[in-house]
């Protein structure tokens, strides 16, 4: 009976065929690589009208040996009488099934000299169904054991339980109440983290500061086994608390610095006659008046104003283990929100301005931002720093 193969099995077969394509089946057989010999032989035989005797016999022998090895291994595993062995036994059953599925399209298989290959197939379907059921039962039982330990507060056991129930899906899409138990294992095994902010800076914060900080997107900080909340939820017992503790907020006064400087440049501006020592216009050899470019020094006086105001925010990111009620890690953070503005104007000849002066000319003085606005800007700068520190932290398992 030809059993349909899954996409993953088909991919594995295709890979094996590619790897074996350039190898001689006889050599692979001699080395004990029976699966490789089978794949290489099938590659040599598929689509050929005249099939070489050596390839037919290599496939026949490799198939027989591979089946023998598998059946002996199954016998040993069964004799050990260990429940966990059913996972391995089912893997072998599937391997036998896959191998027979590879051979079946070639049957009956005759060599070019009339030799007919003999393949003894194992009646694998019932065996595979039995081992699948027992493997799933084993995973389910192990999951229940681990989940019982998890209910006592062992998160690692909960994760093992989740993996046990997840393994069942290799065998069945739906099995007993495994999905419900998986959800419970997930709930227990997940680390719940509460993020909050505390102000120890002795500075009154703008009312939107905390809201601004808590606009961090935590969805990409969550992982398979970690969930971060920005606001407490009574449904959860939080394993860790991450506290953003503001320790200092410094504001500089509005600073204005003014200066003036002169840009000058010598340029050509028209022309003038060349005079001799008597004050007469000199002539060239052709009798024409001699003229030269007229060079003049031009100047521009630049008036520059520089504005600056800065907000410095220092903080600590503290990681608390709520079970042990102790701080387990601290990160020091600092950001600076800076307002700067250059304003510049000039008097005089514009052509005298340097390139640097030209870039500044035209800027106007601007109103200084309020202290509140600058502190909120610092909050915006602090958000990605906090997020990065949490993402990189290894203490939040």
C-alpha cells in the first residue's frame, strides 16, 4: 500500500537524492550507508528503460539490509520495555514506511538481463499506528507529570510540559485535552514582568512624562515565555518588576551668546590703466593702452547669535525578583535633550561672506522651548534606551 508522504518527508527525500546523486550505489553499500545506497540506486534507475543489473541488485541488497537493521533495533527497544522507547520506535516505523514508499513506484523491478528484484515489504501500517498511539500516550503522560510539578511553581517544568504536549502534534492534530493542557503549561511557564516608573529626582515632572515613557511598544519585547505589562493587571502575579527610577533632572538656563566678526575678500572689480612714472598711460608694443584688472578689498560685518538650552535626565533601570523580593540587576541610563539655534545677519558686501557664514545667514532667533517641553523631549529619547536595556537583559528569563 502506497502511503502519502508529508511535505517535510518529501523535502528530506529530495535532499537525500541530491546528496546521493553523484555517489556510486555499490560504494555506499560497502560502507554500510544503506539509505544513501537506496537513494543513489533510485537515482540511477528512475526513468531508465534499460536498468543496469548492478544498480538493481544494489537497491535490492541495500533495501534488505536497511530493513534488517531497523527491525533488529525495534526488537531491542521493545525488549527494554520502556515507555519512552515508543517515540524512537515510531521514528523507525516511519523510516521503513518512507523507504517502502520510495521503492513501490519502481515495482516490478527488472534489470536489462531479465533479473527481477525481490523486495520483502514490512506490513508497516498497523505497526506504525500502534507505535504512534503509544508515543503520543508517553508524551501525554510525561506532560501531565511535568504539569503537576509546574502547578507547584516550577516554571521550567511547565515549559517541559508544554514541549511534551506539543510533541503530540507530531502524531495527532488533536489528542484528548492536550490543547487545554498546553495552554495551562504556557500560562504557568510564562514570566510576567511589570514595568513602572518612580521619580526620585526631586523635580516635579510634566504630567505627560510617564505617559510618554509608557508609549514604549512592548509587543516586540515579549517572547515565547515572557510577557511585559506597562500597567498592572490583577489577574497576574508578576514574577519581576522593572522600575525606571529617575534620579536626576537638570535644566540649564536659557543661554544666548552673541559675537560679531568681519569677513573680507579681495576681488576684481573692473579695470584700470597702467601709468608710467610721469602719470601717463603706458602703451604696449602695438600702441594700445595697457589695462589691468582692478582689485578691491570688500568686507561684510557678521552678527551672530547662538542659543542653547539643555535638559539632562539620569535614571536607573532596576530589575526586581518579586518572589525573593530583591533587586537582581541595575542599569544606569542618561539622556540629554538639547535645543540649539544659530541666527545670523550681516552688513556690508554680501560677496565678502565665507561659505560658512553664508550657511548661517538668514536664520532667525527662535523662542526657547519651555522646560516642560524639553523634559518631554528627554522622555522621548529615554524610551528606546529603556527598551533596548530590557530587550538585552538576561535576567528576565
